[in-house]
């Protein structure tokens, strides 16, 4: 997942040159050391040089301020200024601000180096501690709130949970002052004073209910596709931006097709079960690929709370983690015929299609399953329905913890999942 500075950079890159011309990024917490993906000062410098913006990098530690100056010199960036000062003291000098990145006083994650703690002892007379971290960030946002306008943007890094990280007291204060969450990752958040339009995504299954859907509707949409849907997408001539497949059996037996999609880059992100690594070790070199097991190991990631799962619930959880606030579910029918006439059960419990399927009751297009396919039994009641209940409860919990208002709709003319999410007809899609 993106660090906070990448989140802010992505936000600024959605704006026109005219909108950002002459604007300034204020970074509280300059570059400390060269770590992959964590040199915010360098990344901001490259952005500001490209977009004709200014950058002020503020840090209490003269070593960090010196690092920032070196970055400006390295890129011959004339609109960069390194300020050696506590973030709270610098902010009190401001009369307004455009974009501010708060990554100052560290929270206590118990893994700080001896040298890092010695620097804090030098400047504050004490080691890194949560109370001072929370107080310092709260003090900064209280003043920023007073001098902000409708175009002001605040970006936090190291936002872990309601009790861990840098935003424990600062975020509730800003939410109370009617700041809106524009976007977030598991460790960062962007807040604006303007309520932003809701971001829609479509989580598209392969259920029978999609027989009447004109897939051209999805061509210019943000959507997630699952499993063997690629057999139809190839005919359509376009693919989903995000692809999910966490079925080890399907991944193994359709490795060639999945490998082809990854190599060609048909989707921006592929979320897969890590079992695919044993069949294709080189997959780990593709930056577009992430694994379910990685997400399940991350603290405060909703994926950690999934007990049972299927590709549909994983895809829906991915939509939540990606920051979309309106999730539209299509084709997740949960009405499987567990054992169709054209399949046979193998010794390991998996199923194999042994003859062409005349009429598949489970999927929206005829060629979804073909002779020779091997797949797992759907286990509708034990796995699918229970995992959808789990997902609903997880979203309710995380909406409360993170102050989000994610809305989930199930577009389906079948009576499925209605007790979990508000049901709408496919005819209502717009």
C-alpha cells in the first residue's frame, strides 16, 4: 500500500496545471534516510518541479533539514526551502496553506533505533512516546483548521487505527470540524474541507443474473472482475482495472491464461492466492500482483478479519481497501447448483467437467466453464453465504472505526444477499 506522500502526490496529479500552479506543499518531517518508497522529500521535489509548485520541508533535526537541502540541490530545484524548526512552531507562522503533509513527531511502535531515540532525547529531553506524538499533531491541526479554506488539504502518514499511530487525537478533531476523508490507505489519509463526490466501483461476479447486462456499461468504469470472467473479457476487448482470483484450484489449472494477462498488463492490479507462486515463482517480480496472504498479515487491514472467503467477498473487500465509498455488487448470486450433470468428482474432492455443458445454471455466459475444467465445489452455504455475512460485519466495524460512510448495493433481480446489502435492479445502473 502507498505511503502517505504517494497518496498526496496521486491527489495532486488529479488536478489540472492551472489548479496547482504556484501552490505550495508543506512537508512536516523531512527525509531522514534513503529507504525504498519512503523518501517523501525527493518525491515531492520531483512533483513540484514538474508541476511548477513550491516545496517547504520542515524538520526539528538539522540532519534531516540538511538531507532536504541536498535533495533540492540534486534536482536543481530552486523552489525548495528546508526549514530547521519544530513543525508546531513553523505552522504557527502561517496565515494560510495549500497542501500540508504531516509526518512529524513519530509514534512509539517499539522498533525505533537507539540513534533515533537519542535524537529525540537531544531535542525534547525524552524518548519517542505516544502522548507527545498525539499532542503535537493535535496542536498542529487545531491551528491549521483556523487558517484553512475550502481548497486546503491535509495528508497524514502513519495512520494505523483509532488507538495507534499519529492521528489518534488529531483525526477525531478534524472530523468534528467537518473535514472530509478524500482517500485513505491502511497507513495514510487525505482530508479536505470540501465534500467530494462519492467514488463508485463495480464488483462484478459471473452469476446467472448478469445474462441481461450490457457489459459495454463497464467499459469506462472502475470495476473488479473475478475468476474465469476473462473468457468473456477477451471477446469484449476490454478488461477490468482490478482482477481477483483466490481459488488455488482455478489458479493452478488456468495458470497459462492468468500468466498471459499479467504479462500483458490487461489489469492494473491482480489480487491472487499465494499458492500460484509454487507454479510460477517469477510472478513475485510483477509489481501489479499482490497476494491475499500479504493483506491478511497487515495490521488493521479488513482482510485480517476474513475467516472464510471466496473471490467475490475478497473482491468486495479490495474495493473497500482501495478507498471507494460506493461499492456496487453485480452477479454475486450465491445460488449455485453444486453438482451439474456434466461434472464428476475427483479423488481430491475437486470437480471436473467431462463433457460440453449444454446449459450452465450457475453462470451468465455459456463458455464460462468448458470440458476439461477442474474447479472446487462452490460450498454455497458453508463458505459463500457465511463469508458475505462476515464482510458485511467487517464493513460496519471499519466504517465506525475510520469514520467512513461506505455504501454497498447489490444489483440483482434474484433474491440474494438482500438481508446484507440494499438490493437494486440491474435496470437501475447508471
